[in-house]
C-alpha cells in the first residue's frame, strides 16, 4: 500500500468512527407541549416537589445574584471554563414551559435537553438520574407551579473542544450510571431512604467526592473529600472522615451549627439554608445514612489551647482586637457550649484541624453569614478590612494556638486565591 492509500484508509476509518459516534449519540427532539401552569397535579405532589427542589439546591444554582428565582444565569467556574445555569421557570420561550414530563425526565436521567442536545454535568444529572419516577414527576409539577420569568441566560464561556456538546455522549457512556437506585437488602427503611436522597437528588457527592481529569466523580472514592470553589468539602466516608452521630448531623444539616463540630460555611452554608426547609423525616434519614459511613467512636476532638505562639506574638494584638471577643476560650464556657455567635472553641472545628488552610482562610475572608435570618452563627467577613499579610498571620496564629498539627505551608498563596474569590456582597 502506498503512503497515500494508507492515509486515505486512516481518514476513512476515522470518518466511519465519527459517523457511528454521531448515530449513537443522536437524540430525538421531543415535541413541544404547553406544560404551562400546573393544573393536573395535586397539591401534595407539588408540596413534595418543593421539598425535593430544596434537597436538590435547584433554586440556588438556577438563580443569579439579584436575579429572579429559577430564571438561571448563575455562573459556575469549572476547570474547563464558565458554565451558566439556565432558566427552568415555566416560561414558554426562555424557560421549560414547553417541556413535557417525558422531556423533563430525560434531562434529569440522561442529561439531554428537549431539543436533543447534550447537557454538561455541571448540572448534576449524574445524581438526579438516581431519582424515582414519582420524585422526578413531583419536581416537574412544582416547577410548573412557580411564576414564569422571561430571561435568557448568558452563553457559556467554554474553549474548544469543551464547547462541543456532542462530546458528552462519549462522557456519558463512560461515566453516567443511569437509572433509579435500588434499595440495599438487610438495611432499614430509614437508612435506605437516606442513601437514596444522598446519592440522588441531594447530590452530596457533587461537592464531597473528588473528580478525575475529565470532571467525573471518582466512583472508588465516593464522599472521600474534595476541593470545591476554593473550599474543601471534608470526607464524609473513609479514612479522613470525622466521627459524627446521627443527631449531631441532623442538627448541623438544618441549623448550620453543631456544638461538637462548628459551623457550616461557604457552599455548605448555602446547602444548609436549603436543607433547613426540608421535612425532619428526610433529614433524619440522611443523618442516619451519613453517620453510618463514619466512625462514630472517633469521639470528640480534644480542646487545645497552646497559648500565644512565641513567633506570632505581634499578631496577638490583632487577635485581641478582631477575634478574641468571639473566640478567646475564656470568653465562653466551653467547647461551643454557648450562644453560637460567640465563644466558639476553634480547636474543635474542622477548619483549624484540616490538613489544608482553605476553609480557615475562606471563613476569615468571607465570614459566616448564611444564618442571619435563622438566628444562627454569625462572623463578619474580614476580606475587606484586613490586609493579605494580616489574614495570613492570624491564620497561622489560630493553627499554632488551637491545633497540635504542624504549621500549614501554603497560607500566603491560599490567602491570595481566597481574596480573588471572595464573595461580592450577599449570596451569589
Ligand atoms: C450545581 C448547580 C446546579 C444544580 C444544583 C441544579 N442545576 Fe439544573 N442546571 C445547571 C446548569 C449549569 C445547567 C445548564 C447545563 C448546560 O448548559 O449544559 C442546568 C440545566 C438544567 C436543565 C436543562 C434545562 C434546559 O433548558 O436545557 C434542567 C431541566 C434543570 N437544570 C433542572 C434542575 C433541577 C430540577 C434541579 C434540582 C433538582 C437542578 N437543575 C439543580 C446547574 C444546576
Ligand atoms: C455545594 C457543595 C456542597 C454540597 C452540595 C454539600 N456539601 Fe457538605 N460541605 C461542603 C463544604 C465546602 C464543606 C466545608 C464547610 C466548612 O468548613 O464550613 C462541607 C461540610 C460538610 C460537613 C462537615 C464535615 C466535617 O467533618 O466538618 C458535613 C457533615 C456535610 N458537609 C454533609 C453534607 C451532606 C450530607 C450533603 C448532602 C445532603 C452535603 N454535605 C452537600 C460542600 C457541600
Ligand atoms: C462576631 C463574632 C466573631 C468574630 C469577631 C470572629 N469570629 Fe470567627 N467565627 C464566629 C462564628 C459564630 C463562627 C462559626 C462557628 C464555628 O465554626 O465554630 C466562626 C468560625 C470561625 C472559624 C472556622 C471554625 C470552624 O472550624 O468551623 C475560624 C477559623 C474563625 N472563625 C477565625 C476567626 C478569626 C481569625 C477572627 C478574627 C480575625 C474571627 N474568627 C472573628 C464568630 C466570630
């Protein structure tokens, strides 16, 4: 065979493979219907749909800063570029007002939109696919009961080749494990309901499970802890996980504060804001399941106070002025044993113990303010009032004073990154 013929053969085979791929990947457009305002669903289905939408953070992700609820446009930074959430209100032109239940269910189960286009997994359909038919129908009913808003989300900002949606057909083949979740025999109803919610609509793994190079969750490291938006979502299962009892978890997940563990800040604070609206039965089930993944006998973290670190003596004045009023151990009566707004024993929280300074730095930069309406923990944001050096020094101070683990090595870089990511105003 000459060189030319060999080349033609290679190109030919390549084209054939591409053609086969397109044929396999092709998804039909589903008919437009007037899904419009909900009329045929009963109120209890809509009410359950509301609960599931809270469990699924649908509103948080589908609402832009200062935008109308569910009208889309919130930017999500991914390693591949910026993806914007879209309008899922029942508007017939810019929302999903023309989507039948079949079209909606296909998007949740297969990540394909009504027109047959592939969606990106920034939309956690890899979890929603595990929902039952009845739960998907309830969310659809709820979304048809909310006000329609005319609003077009901005175009995604994804470089080539990530802007080719068809690539997701191959990605799904490799990483999408489609279909509802079967219960595990021999486990109680509560445990199974919790596992179902965690794996499906509540998509805890979307933040707590590390991802591979092409952005898929690593199935052999489920809930093993992962970095997300400049925060670290700690391990909930396996070696790195801390001991949590089910009642501690239930309190943490609905109030954002656990006496034994501290506050939920950053993305977890937003999640807690939604979970606080969910029926206690669902929360208790989630808590039962998650507690079963951790070693409950790990016991409480000992309270540590090593005193003012010698090499950080100058930082002590900053601590006294800016932090001690709420965090100086003498100001409270014990480890988190007081009003959650002051007297927190920093040594018992995750942030100061973590192998990474991410959460301590982000908490100091952004503060804790998700719970203002709930009367829960509050800490002011220091990102605008302290310099980068002061934030780094006070971070080293809390680590040296309230933890027996060694000093963090990458504090300065973490502070620079956190100042770049700091929240603009309230919410996101
Ligand atoms: C982590 C953020 C996030 C969460 C949580 C989330 N979504 Fe989305 N969703 C997105 C993004 C981003 C897209 C657009 C994906 C794309 O452009 O490929 C999307 C797309 C969709 C679409 C396709 C709409 C269209 O016009 O193509 C539907 C339907 C949808 N989401 C419903 C939901 C529901 C219901 C929930 C809650 C159960 C939910 N989403 C939770 C981020 C999210
Ligand atoms: C949007 C991302 C996100 C989602 C979704 C999410 N988490 Fe988190 N979670 C985080 C982050 C970030 C932290 C660390 C917060 C902090 O340090 O204040 C965290 C912290 C936690 C903690 C505290 C762990 C510890 O040992 O200190 C628990 C428990 C937890 N999450 C459980 C859950 C459960 C259960 C779900 C699903 C119902 C869930 N999370 C969903 C991001 C998320
Ligand atoms: C108005 C009271 C207040 C002030 C002032 C304050 N904090 Fe906080 N801080 C809190 C509350 C409430 C929490 C959440 C409860 C918790 O996590 O223990 C918190 C949480 C933290 C955490 C995370 C603890 C964890 O593991 O969850 C760190 C680290 C922290 N603060 C450091 C500081 C530093 C450093 C300063 C001074 C620059 C400061 N705080 C000033 C009230 C305050």
